[in-house]
C-alpha cells in the first residue's frame, strides 16, 4: 500500500522518526512519530501514538476519519488524549471542504490542564494548515502531470499507414478530460493517504 503522501505530510508537520504508516485494515490503522515542540516550558519533543478509524467513507457524499493521539512524554501525558474528527465533503465548484474538530479528552486530573489544552489546540491548528498547504501542492502537481501526458498523445503525428485521427471539438475534449482527471485524481490521492 502506497502511503507516501501521508508520510510526506506528517514529516512536514515538524515530526521525525516516523514508524511505517500502513494502509487501513478493517477501517483502522496505527502509527507513531516524534513531534518537535516549541513551547517555552516542558519537553522539546514527544512521541505521538496515533490511532485512526474510518467512520464513514463515501466519496460522493462525505468522508470522516476519527484520530486519537496519545503523547506520553509531556507532563500528565498519560492522563489525556487528543481526539480529532477529520471530515471531508464537497464544496462549491468541485472543491473539497475540510473540517477538523479537536478536543482534549481527560482520563485523570492535571494542574496543567489549561496549558495542555491551549498547546494541543494551537498545535493542531498549525498541523492542519500544513496539511492543507501540502494537499494543495499534491493536487496541483498531480493535475499538471496528467494534462501533460494527455496533450502529448493528442499532438502525436499519425504514422503514414494509420488513418487520420478523428478530431474532437475542443469543448468535448475539455469536458472529458476534466471528468477523467477529477475522479482519477481524487481516487489516486485518497489511495496514498
Ligand atoms: C503535543 C501536543 C498535543 C498533541 C498535538 C498533536 C500531536 C495532536 C494530533 C494532531 O494531529 C497533531 C498534533 C499537533 C500538536 C500536538 C500538541 C503540541 C503541544 C501539545 C502538548 C500536550 C502541550 C504541552 C504543554 C506543556 C506546557 C505541558 O509543555
């Protein structure tokens, strides 16, 4: 299973020492990484243990993935987990709406509750903005490659023995190409996440 996109995104979110990131099996997967922290107090890094579960997967309607992250190396790290719902749906003009809802779920008490909740939500906002930037890069370069291959083919001169190609109207060709690249682009990107 090729998970290269999610590996690239996770590394660019200021993380290192990534474990293998498997594909989903029975709608679930687990992986780990170490996150660099820039807080003035507390540790400079923490191991992150991630469990992701696909709660809903319908590309025509919406996709929802639940993510639970444990960070045992921070103070009170065994007393809370960060729970996030990552929700993708259709927006105007075939765009994708990405909504991420996060909360800190406590299993014990901590004097640092406020600092931990603030650090977790601020950190999550930073990670989501990198996720969006990376996805935009992936989508724009995937689109460019596909169009290049298509235009080379259609410009190729026919061999002397071949009949001349049927020339489609530019409008028809543009519609077909758009439909093909949208559905195959979405599935190929989803395959690598
Ligand atoms: C380490 C972190 C909580 C976990 C946050 C996670 C790993 C949650 C899952 C997201 O997908 C990615 C993400 C981004 C930021 C991570 C937070 C950054 C800081 C926070 C610590 C618990 C804060 C500790 C604060 C203090 C004062 C105790 O040092």
